[in-house]
C-alpha cells in the first residue's frame, strides 16, 4: 500500500516540476517578446527623432541663408540667428537648439600656412592659452601636428617619435585639423587641458578671420587686449556692432592697444548648429558645421550624431 502512495507522490512532484518549468519558459518568452517590441519601438522612435533633427538643421540653414542675404557679409550677435531659442514641442517631440558662429573662435588651422608657422596666429594662440592658465609650450605640438614635415618645432615640438611610443601607436597628422576634437590626440593635450581650451578653438578650412563682433572675451584678449578693453568691446558691440574692421580698430576701447589687423574681420561663413531632440525617454543630438557661401547658399561640412565635432 505504501509503494503506490510513494509513486503517486513522485508523479505529483514531477508534474509540479514540469508545470514550473513551463511557466518559467513562458515568462521568459513573454519578457523576451516585450523587450523585442520595446527595441523596435525605440528604433522607430530614434528614427523619428533623427528625422526631426535633420529638419531642425534645415531650418537653421535657412535662417543663416536669410541672414546672409539680408546683411551681406556682416555677422553680429544682434542678428536673429544668434538669439536664444525656446524648446519647441511638436506632437510629443521636444526640439531645442542653438547656432554658434565658429569664426568667433580661434581657428587652429591658421597656425600654419604651407609649411611655415604664421607669426600672428602663433602669438594669438599663445595668448589664448595664457587666458586659461595653460603653458606656451602647448603651441609647438599643434604646429607640428599640422605642418607637413617631420621636424620638431623647437624644444617643445613633438613629432612621430613621441606618438609611435604611445599605446596604441599612431603618427602626427601632418595636415590641417578636420575637427577640433582631434586636439585630444596632440601631445600635452590631456582631458583637463582640452576641457579648458576647447570652448575657444575650432578647426575650419583655410585661413579664416576671427569675427570681432562675435568673439568671446578670451579670444578678444588673445588679440592683444587686456580684460577691461575686451569687456568694453563686448559692451560696445552689443549697442552698435562693428560694420567694418576699421570701425573696430578705431573704437575707443582699442586706444593704446597694439592689435594686428591680420586675420580679423566682421563677417563669418562658418557656423555650428547644435540640436537636441527628446521623445519620451529617448534622446538624440545632432551637431553640424555649416558653411554659408555666396548668395546665401548653405552646405553641410560636417555632421555628427550624439557627439560634438
């Protein structure tokens, strides 16, 4: 009599085990299906957000084109493109963004022309580093990164022999920067150094002029002004932007200052557009470098997603 009872007990345990295994498998399949659905929804949502970001980029390009046709070559911070924009909501999608004049920054590629350092640009970059309490020795490695030869520029110069000893090894570019973010590869430019200088530099094609109507205070100081003169220029241009470089050079704040007019101007062709799109828990960013050409024609030079050029 005890044996049949034991057999029935074992059979019941096996049945319960089978039910538990089946329930676990069904739960896993249901959860996996839920994740698959969520991944698909996220992909669709991110595609929608990216399409909206590209639309916002096109809107910014049109705004810059309109500005160029209205104001010609002059660019200043009183114009519509430079005004802060409130986030906009479209069908549950939040869009925010801003446009920045990249010619208000110091263009790293102006440091070298052909194979030779440009004295005016070198002086300004050294002064810009000083505004951030960074050593002047950081100038030479950037020159060597850009110039086409493999000869170190003086005591602080750095060429391939240094970079080939890194892990992983690499070489100096020996060509102009495509993006200022590449400055992190240059010897001496640690994360801390890059964080301090990055807001004031850019990488643009050729020898572009610094726009004195949009340059921030550290860049103005790098032109040869002291802090008080730079602040006076910033205050003056908000009331009355400089229509010509001659107006800037003859302005009261510059009296007594020795400012080299080379590579200075009041116009700009290169801008960066930053766009952020939020859709529920999803977020995507777009950063584009735009060039405004003759007649207000705009083209995209560089476009990055969820990074900064």
